[in-house]
């Protein structure tokens, strides 16, 4: 794939305490290491995926509608780990 490879999750964010969990995953608090504040919308966008790459529908849909509609939490970043996907969402 063209472009710069993304830094690993651990180099960009510190995962905080568990906020809640359910049948489809868990939600954790987090801090962006660059400035020690919770993630907030800063123009970060999901890079285009090469044709055929499979990602969860939540990533695709949040990327499409997150920046254009009030009330929809913005997807700031995402990571594919060996056993799961991590979505970094704005903290309202």
C-alpha cells in the first residue's frame, strides 16, 4: 500500500480503565500521548483502504457519516490487531 505506515496503537494512545462492555466488545477510556488529553476531533481521517480489504462495517459507516452530522460520535482513528479491531472515538 502507498503512503506512510501508521504508528502502533501503543505509541499513540494510553488505554485507561474499562468504561463498559457488552456482547460486541468493550469500551475503555484513553489518553492521546502526544498531548496527554482525551482524543478529540482534530481532522484525523481513516486512510483509504486498498480494494478488497475487509474492515468492520462500524468503521466504514462512522467514516462516512461521523464528520458531517451533529450527534454522531467521530471516528478519529482505528487499528487492526491480531485478534480484534480498536476504534478510537471522540470523547464528547
